[in-house]
């Protein structure tokens, strides 16, 4: 029984959205489950997919919180 955890940022896919939609989550679950079937021959009904939404201020890269890094990159300094 595979358990797959998918982490996504809680910021949505458009400027006016602050989270991933139920439809997007359903597509992620379907797609990941299909990959497990195709690659490992794991039946769809035995694959569990957990989606974790991570708040934007709880992750970063380049030694900076994400918002600061993106700002720096947009200014051409990263």
C-alpha cells in the first residue's frame, strides 16, 4: 500500500486565489495514483495520496523566505 505525500504552496495558481482548488487536488490524486499503477503496478484502490498545502511564509530558498527571494529575483539581484 503506497502512501504518497504531495506538498504544494498555499498560494493558488492565479493572483486572485490563495489555495489549490478541489478540482486541482482531485487531478493531482488521480495523476499520482495512475503513476503508481503504471510504474509499480500498484492498484488504484490501494494507493493513498496526501496533499499538504504549505503556507507561503513557511518555505524559502536561496537563504531567504520565498517572498523576499522572489522580490530579489524580480529585481534581477538573484
